[in-house]
C-alpha cells in the first residue's frame, strides 16, 4: 500500500478547487434566472421544479463547502508554517 504524500501544493490546489466549486454554487442562479437555457416549455417547467427542490439542498451544501474551504485554507497555512519551522531547525545558526 502506498504512503500518503501531502505537499503544500496539494493543499493549496485543493483549497483553490474548493473555492471554485463554491463559487459555482454561489453563481448558479445566474444561469437559471430567466430559464431560456432550457429551451422547450416542458423542459423549463421540469427544471424549475427541480431547481425549487434543489435550492434547500444547495444552500446546505454551500455552507458545508464554505466551511471545508476555510479548513483547507487553514490546513495549507498550518502546513506551510510547520514546514518552515522544521526547515529552520536545519539552518545553520
């Protein structure tokens, strides 16, 4: 079994990706506002129903994504700080 390898870049990339996903969730309604992207009225009606049902779940996911994003940012900062502290112990004084 392979060892888990964590790097600063992986943590920062993960935080950046989570922010992008969170932004997509926040700006999702802009794509749906006028409903013209759905085309046919039957599809538009079905998608409007779905969007109404999805809204509550989306809000819960948005809160969880925001919390996870903050934790990833904190993890990346903590990782960098720890790495810098460890590296400084090897520097000749």
